[in-house]
């Protein structure tokens, strides 16, 4: 086919396709126009899932009668005037594409009356052309009726789902906009029946009652507005027991615009961390308000996505707000004294490595440790959990200072990390084996006679924990791979120290087997040390990981990972009570 310019009708159908994908897209554009016109009441009516009819009635400002026809031209808008205006959009619409797009794929009747007109003006537009125009009596505001959607684009029509599904999308939209604009009264009529109604009282909570029912709404926690810099987070979030199987229960409202943003949804979900069963999603309505210059809304034809100038900040603001809300409202066990384990560390479950062969006896094959036997402790045996904590800073390059629901926590960074890595090692060993990393070049190690003996006694055990050591004559060995968890630690040195530690029966691990001590040593050597500066995000990550361990309150050696100074203690110390 030769190249040719498409007929304007085809071109506008193509353009319309970007904005109007399904009936709900029409509902969205018309709702946005009504809200931009300052309506306090918006009624939506749909029939046939929206394909047959969509009508949106608002009591907003109306369109000046002389501009009504213009409103149907592409890129005709009253909302912006220059490219510069794009950088601080305060209206929902600004592209001037909705009305012409809808009119390209449906029959549209628009009736509008501004307050200063006696009569309204009605315009019938079909196939993009005005076919009828007349003055008529009308309430102040605008009524847009869209019929026979996609009548001239059979391809689109074919892709529509069942009427109930399409109606569901529209209903979803009306509900979310009601959440975004609690002061506006919304009604949705589906096939003549009221499907949703919001009171328009200005209370988001009342909208949530209308949307989810009182029972569910009662379980929501209010996110009290938190202004950090210019980003403000507010709204409601479900407590840990309110969850869904997908992310659709998360409504993100950026400056009153409902947007999809997987990253921000993720921020919210992460804030729950271990509080939510895995694979489940929270229910939440998050209002994110920030200066319009900080958001680029001009990235998606249907304006369903936005881009933030500093998304990291917003990510953090959401996490902070959500965590604070959870920790303030969720029922969390109160621990008022530093957690010192009353009994020794839980090492009793360890199966000791095979006993030393008698001198002179034929060496028996070493017993491989059954993976199950050394799996982390079952859920029933865990110590008290850690409440959600907010990191405040680092003390003496050794302790993380954090705030929890009932006071202050000082966390020993090394002990905490050791606990995290210890449980990770046990988990890896139990599930798919230790993550091991080959060295680019084998490292020669000469062991002391004691170390060499230990090694000879536990060859498989060492390999099972990720160390590949090859005898190289005498007490010489070649280290070919190491457990990945060691990170950048000098593996040869770490191995010797771990072997050394494991050979001695330390106070915390008395009675447990050599291999148990070996793993603890491995966790210990892989963990961050006291004296290491940690960034804020490293500290947050450490706390997050600690929260998810089974026994977060002690390190692998059984020493406490944290000290808690309760609110009461603080008040007593300061003579406040
Ligand atoms: P946009 O909303 O991006 O400006 P539209 O095609 O949706 O583009 O609408 C074009 C113009 O028509 C709007 O800028 C607005 O001036 C006017 N308009 C559309 N719908 C309404 C309404 N319900 N009330 C008042 N004015 C409206
Ligand atoms: Mg619009």
C-alpha cells in the first residue's frame, strides 16, 4: 500500500482508542470533567454495562454557551493555556481530548447551562460531527449522555467483557472518585437501580462505610495526616487482619487523582511486612498530597499513571506513615523489660555431628544432617515478636535507636544482624541448600593441626554450609567456594576463625554440637560489626529483617538483640509521674 494520510475520521478513532478503552474510561473522563467544573453532586447512570448508555449529571459551572461546540474539538481545553502550565496541573483534565474522543466512538448529547443563562444549550454530536443544536430548559450544570459506545469500532466492541464486568469497572471508578472527593455527593445507577451512593459530607470515613460496609470500615485504621516536608500522607488502612488476595484494595489518590503505582503500593505492603500473611495485600485508601510541580501527570493518555520528581521520598513517606499507624493502633504485645532469655538459647534441637571416631577405628562415613532436623524453630516456639519500629538513628556506630509503639528501643546492630543471618542460613540449608559462591581463584589455606583435625572430622558438614575445601597435601588446603552470605569478608580468615570458635565450647552454646557452633560462627562473621556506620536505609532494612525472624529478641549466641525503654520507664526517669 502506498503511504497516505488517513481520513480524519480514522485518525480520530485511533486517537480516541488511547483514551477510551472501555465504558469505564468514558465514566472516568466525564467524572473528571464534572469535578473540574466544581460540582458538589454527580450522578452517574449506566445501562448495558455502559455500552448502551452512560449519563453523567453534574451541578457544576456549566460550559459558556458560545464554547460548547469548541469543547468537542481536539486539544480544546479551558484548563491550561501554555506548555508551562503542564508543570503545575491542578485540574483532573488538561489534554482537551476526552469529549472529542468519546464523540468519535459514540453518540453524544451534551446539555449544559451556566448559572448566568436562562436556558441551556443542547448539542447532539455523532461520528464527531454536530448534527443538532438547540436551546432548551435545563438545570445549572452539565448532563452528558453517551450512547452506543464503539458502534463504529467493532474491533473495540469485540474486546468488551460481559456487561456485569464492564459495569463493575465503572462502579469501581465511581467509588474511588467518591473516596478522592468526600465532599461531593456521588450516586451510581446501574440498570435503574442505585448501586452506590456517597453522602458528600466531607468525611472520607463515611465514603468508606458506603463503599465497604460498616463492618469492614470499622476495622480500618486512620492514617493521621503526617506532613513531612511537602508530602502529606493521610487516609485509612486495614489492620493486619484485613487483607485481600490482590492489590486492587489499595487506592492511591495523588492530589485527588486516582492513580496506579505499583511501587507505592509496594511501599505500603512492605510496611506491614510480617504482619500480613504472605501473598496477601492490604486494603487501604492513601491520599498523597504534594505540590503539583512535584508530579508529572502528563505521562499516560488516560492519566492513570503519574511520575514523581522524587519518588523515593514519597515511598518513604508512605512507609513511615503506614508503620506509625500500624504501630500506634495494632494490638502489639507490650514488653516492658529488656528481653533477656530466661533459658539458654534454643539449641537443643540440633543434632550433633557424628561422634569422633575412636583412635584406630576405621573412619565411618559421616552422617549427613537431615535438613529437617536443623530447620529453624517452628512457629510455636518463638519468643516475643518485635513491634513495628521506626529508625531514629545510630548510636556510637554500634546501636540502632528506634521508636516503637511503647517507647524506645536500642538495637545491637551486630547481634540483630547475626540473628537475621543465622535464621537465613538455617532456612537455606533446610530448603535448597546454602547459597555458595565460587571464588575466582582458589585461596590456599594452611590450617593449624587442631583446625585440620576439626576439618577432617567434619568434611561434609563444611561443604553443606557452603565451604568447598580441597586437600592440597599436609595441612594445606585450597578454598574453592564460600557461603555467599559472607559477602566481602576475607573468606580464608573467616573460615579459620569460625573453625577456631567452633572448636571451643563457648558459654552460650555449651552442650550443642560442633556444627551448631560452626553455623553460629558463620552468621557471626558474616554480620555487620559494631563500629560500622550504617545508612538510614540499611538500618531500616536491618530492622525489617529482624522483625521477620522467628526469635528476634536474641542473637544466635543467646544474647539480647535489643533493649526496650518503655514509655513508663522514661516517664518515671524524667519525673513525669
Ligand atoms: P479537558 O477536560 O482535558 O479540558 P475535555 O475534552 O474533557 O478536555 O473537555 C473540554 C472542555 O469542555 C473542558 O476544558 C471544559 O472547559 C469543558 N467541559 C467539559 N465537560 C464539562 C462539564 N461537565 N462542566 C463544565 N465544563 C465542561
Ligand atoms: Mg476532561
